[in-house]
C-alpha cells in the first residue's frame, strides 16, 4: 500500500480511502457531541480527515526524518540501539538483548488528539521464537531506558503495548497481542504475566512478518480512548480497543520503544503522525488546568467478565468514607477513587493490592457477594 500524502477519512472507523492532499473531510463536530448525549455507550468513533490542516508536524515523525537526532531543528531524540535510515527508524535489530527508543522533543498540549503509526515488526524467528514487541507512549518522562519494552516501569501516562511473545504459558490470549495501560506511577508492568493485571483492554492482532504495510491509530478525546488497526491491506480500520473514563493530562511526551531478550525481531517505525481533533469543550472543561491532571481511569472493567476491583486510596477524604474510618497506608494525592481491572480468576487479591503499595483504605469487590 503506497503511503499517500493525504487521506480522506469517512465518518466512523470505517473504510480508509487514498485521496488528494487537503481534500476536506467531515471531522468531529457538533454531531459528535450529540452522539455522546444520545448514546452514552460505545458508538462509532470519528476519525480525523488526515489533512495537513490538522497534522501537528512538531509532534510527527515523517520521512525524510528532518529534525531527528543531531539536527539543528531537533524534534525527536533517540537512544540505545535505535538506528535512523532514509526509509524507517529501527528501534531494535533482529539481535538479542537490544533496547531502543525514539521520543518527541516537545511536550504535547493538545487535549484531543489522534496518532497514526505506520510500523513493521519482522524477523527470522519462527512461531513463538521471536520478541518482544513495541510500546507506544504518551508519558511524563522521556528517554528513560528500562525493562518495559525498552522504557521505564512505573511510568506516568499512557502505554500501548504491541506484544509478540507470550511469557505466560497459561495465558488464553493469542499473540501478537495489543493492550493498553494507564499509570500514575504506582503500577508495575508484570512481564511474566504479559501485563495481564494492569491491562485495561486488548485484542489479538496479527501484525508480525506481514508482506504489506501495517498501521495503528490511537485516538483520545473527551475521556474516550480508541485503538484501531489496519493490518489486512484492505484500507480499513478494525476495532481493537474502545474505553471511556480515561483521564490524561496535557504536557506529556509521545514516544516509541522496543526491546529484545533471548528472542529478537526487527522493530521499525516508518511514521508517527499526530492530528489535532477539533472538539468543543464546556467552559468548565476549558478552565481546568489540564497539565495538573493525574493519569487515571474512572471506570475500568474486564472485557471478558465485566467485573472490576474498586480501590479507595487512603487520603483524608477517603479515610472518612471508609468503613470504620480506618486507613492502612500513606496518602496518594488525587487517587481518592479509582477502579483497577482484574479478571474474575485473580489467584490472589493480596498480591494484586501489593502491586499498588500499601496505600489502600478499602477494597470493594463487586463479585464477592455474587
């Protein structure tokens, strides 16, 4: 599929048609707000028309990759095993024990945005003899190497993991697998379980060793996070993840990283294009200091069993509301009421709670009385 300079985007996450650069598309508008009012549940997500009018070049990584590395107009930094070529940015080669990343040099202050990623994961390894995958980031910290697909653990912000290797031999997931995680710094990504306990939602996505272009789109607008894929060379978006109640601040950084261990793959980024979504906000929303928002998810449910585990942090407000007014740990500001996904077959709630530290006042398990 040839990369076109512009695309015409129809309503919803539907067919994607190559079009003339600058051809106007519908884009989000009052109809979007009406849909949210009439249908509070999942509805078809609008997508930007992809025109240069909405493209934010300062947050986009596009060939021939001007502003990358040592350029005088620095827009992107890279580190580790990352190698820049004229056709792609290779985060890791198909070699063992490599880590690489590329990060936007400028923080993003858009409240509503959409990122389109053109990527390729390929290598000589056969089935289940390759790894580990790519992570896409929107986080507070940048250029910090670590164990989570080449970047730091206990991050603040959003991560989308394109995982190619099942570390958990008991998992029912089919890999490659795409998952989403939101973190306020208190959660650790568990590689041995492929991030199962901190996953908000996910889907199987066969993106490795394809002989055509592969794309992923991440859309965040008014608390709704949507992830779509185009992996079949059909010019069509396919739904992967759609969740609401996500709160992300402005002023964080976009990036991508990858890592290999005993198994390896080539992990390439061809482009990352950020589009601004023209969305109306209420006066109250406009008055919020979006840079002070703490990453969180107000309602988090398991995509399989629909249950959630409610965690009330031991702030003074939560302590008064907790049964008996007792607290059991340090104060975590801004986390008075959050929900953390767990599957119904969690082997040990105590183990899960330990991953949050000891700052919990009260646990409410909705299925305990079922």
